[in-house]
């Protein structure tokens, strides 16, 4: 039965990750088709939310369940991988349910003859038969000419060169989505990347389609100065009407775009009246981006994230799942104001060795400097704790152990959990642990700091890139 339970979890997980799936699944399944009683109750709640036109999301379901054990099951469902072919899985659940009902009634019939039972068994068997979709299939040889037309070309693939525009972040000739809340720095950091890519001659031309920012913002960010420096290599289109942007895009779709980078800031301005929450409308926009890529372009599009309901870590792109599905790579952008750091977190990695990376913005050169990731994530309070640990280890008569450091921090009013995290993150960077077998204890020692972790890993000047050790 574990297989059946896993199938049920997969179907429920798909609904939670894409509530639009419920309408199709609800046409096949009823709550009592599920083998698990917990799954039955969860599906019943989903049905009630659907009937009341309420969101079929974790918070609403959990509130309606009002049961800790069922909420644990719900969390377990959320950890399951959602599936794309949910209808096939739903049919399998229905098949198992009908089979169980037929077996139960057949057993009952052995002890008691009842024409109603016989009729019910017949009805269930018909329903089971109707689940099967029978169609006549073509012989594979009949479509061989179609395969020859579209089959993968060995030489074409062999001649493709993999290249980064920004190492471990932006891959050339692919589609990258960058997602963040408003005013986090999507446009600022992307335009800095644009400047760096041109400074390092990674592409021959960049076309920046800006549907978000006004002239005041553009002047404040000195976009016009960067544009003047790069001349015709940077085409910056701003303030156009939707119809004018459409004319530009239609012409790009008919052009050879080899060695061209195209930026959409932000993608909501190019929906052509569509709904960003509907797969059908989003897929139309993504087909345009894929055509541009197939014409040779590298495509970056900026997108807004949903407002988190509880915690900032819940940030995810707004709207249909097709935004992520049709992108090659995708990043969530966060901003640590304590460090003035921009942190790019990969959420989809189809091409390239993508890494979580952090940068600071250099206003003078309109570029980004890569910095140590742990330092970039550090809050002022965590920095204070780190310095307190260093002072404590340095001033202790004997090397302290873990408990002594933690007690010292807590006695000075620092939270236990945060102190524990700082101790863990600073290990082998600012301090190291050493086990003393003769005393059966582990002590902490400071590491000589030959490296300044606040110093940029990579500094980008206006005419060169220089590595800094």
C-alpha cells in the first residue's frame, strides 16, 4: 500500500503547488477514493475551499483541518515532489478505489444474494472500463519523415560553445529569470551586469527594454552616462507605449540575434493584455522569449515576487508556474541592507554551474563587486556576536570550549539560536576546533586572518577585471 499512499501524496502535492490542477482532478476523484483517511479529509477540505472559491493553499487547509496530526500529514505532502502528469496519477487512484469497492461487494455477495449489489458491481466495472482511454496508434515508421525533419543535428550541437556572461550566474544564449520584491535592486543590479558584460566584450550589443522606470530614476542611476559611454552597443528603450514595444519585439523575432543580450524590465509590461497567473497567457510570452533565444539571443527578464505571508524566506515569483518552467535558469534576489549586499539565490539550474553569489554595488563605476557569501548574509547583530566570540577566545586564559563560548554570549544577552549559528558559520574561517583527547574535550582557537573577508573577491574597473586574492 506504500505505493498507493505515495501516489496519493503526489497528487495532493501537485494541487498545493498548482491549485489550478484541482479542477481537473476533482472531475475524476472523490474524497473517499483515497485509501488514506487523512488524505480523504485533506481532499474534502480542498473541495470545500474550491466550492467556496477560496484559495487552495497550505494556510487555509491547515486552519480548516484544525488537527495537529493532519497538519503533520499536510507538511509531509508538501515535501513530496509535485508531478506534471497528475491526471494519470488521479486515474490510478480511481482505479484502485473502484477495484477495492468491487472486491468488497463481491465478498458481501458471497454471503448474501442481493440484486442491488449485482447492479452496483456492474456499474463499478463499467466505470472502471471507462477509465481506459483506447485509441488506435500509428506505426512509428509512418512518421519517420517528420523525425528526420526535426531530429537533433549532431554537428550543430557539437559546434555549440558554452559560455558565461557572468561566471556561475548568467549563461550565454539562455533565458534567465531574476525575481525580487519591489525596490530590492533588480533593475540596479541587472544594469550593472549589463555594463560589466559590455566592458568585458562578452556580447556585441545589448537591447534593454525598460517598461518600469521613469526618467528621474534613470538619471539618478546615471543610466544615460553608461549609455553614452557604450554608444550603439547599448540600445536602451524606455517610455514606449505597449504598441511601440510590440513593434520592436516583432522585428527582433525576425532578426539574427547572435551575440545579442536582450533584457525585459520587467516582464509584466510585455504581457500584451494577458494574465500573469494563467499558464496559457504566460506560455505565449515565454514562447516569444524562446524564439528570441533560438534566434541567437541571450534573454534576461525581471519579475516580481509574491508578498510573503509569514517570512521573507517564503519569497517566490508571482503568477503562473510557466515563468519558471520555461526559463533555463532562475534566481531570487535578496538585499541585506546591513551589508548593502545583493544576494542571488538560484531556484532553477538547468544550464551551467550556478552558485549562490553576493555582490555590492559600486556607484562610481556602475558595476558589482563579488563579496564573500557568508559576510554578505551577516546582519549587524551577527557581526557583533562574531566580534564578541573573537574577543572572548582571544582574552581567555585557556582556550575555551563550545559551552563556555555559548554561555558567555548568552550571559551578554545574545540569543542562543543566533549565537549557535554564528559559531557554526565562523568555524574554519575565523576560528577552529581542536579535540584534546587527554582531557576529553574540544577547544576553540582563533585562525590567523590573512584574508579580509569584507574585501571584494573580484573588483571590476571600467576597462578591466582584476582578481584579488
